[in-house]
């Protein structure tokens, strides 16, 4: 939990984006354009909460809404180039921070981490 918290703190706070906004943007980056309800379900929030998140991201130029080609009553939320750049910059910052700390470990400690990745993946899938 502490490591996850520390990694979340690596974001560029000057942008004024909160963790919920960044998380929604990450879903769009990783999964592609989403209907508002799909995005809310993936983020495990109620649709009105996701509407507020998307409204603020749209106002900042990080996402856009487009009519769903299958059902024009709904809209798809898509990440903009600006949103993509923000997320990738945050990832680079976290990756660099983590790489420095892992490089400082001795080989046996790095091997323990390498082996733990598979176990943590199983835990996360459950």
C-alpha cells in the first residue's frame, strides 16, 4: 500500500488532476474509447460520479466525447493527445523513480522481486 501510494504521488500535481481522473484516463489509454457506463463500471463508481470526472477531464482537454456509432443516444469517451501525453509522462516519472530504487538493491533482493511478480499477478487477478 505504501509503495502504491508513493507511486501515485509521483504525478505532476501542477496539472490539478486527482487520482480518480488519472485512473479513468488510464482505463481509456489501456482499453480504448469507452461508453460512459462502461467507464464507470471499470472504475467501480456510479455513473453520476463518472460524469463529473469526465466533465472535468473534458474541460481540461484531456478527453473528448463522441457519439457512439452504434447508438447515437450514447457517447464514447476518448483520450486526447494531451491526455495521453500526461499519462505517459507520469508513467515515465514513476518508472524512473522505481528503476533507481531497484538498481540499488543487491542481486538476491532483485531476484526475490522478480519471482514475486508472478505471485502478485495471481493475487491481483483473484
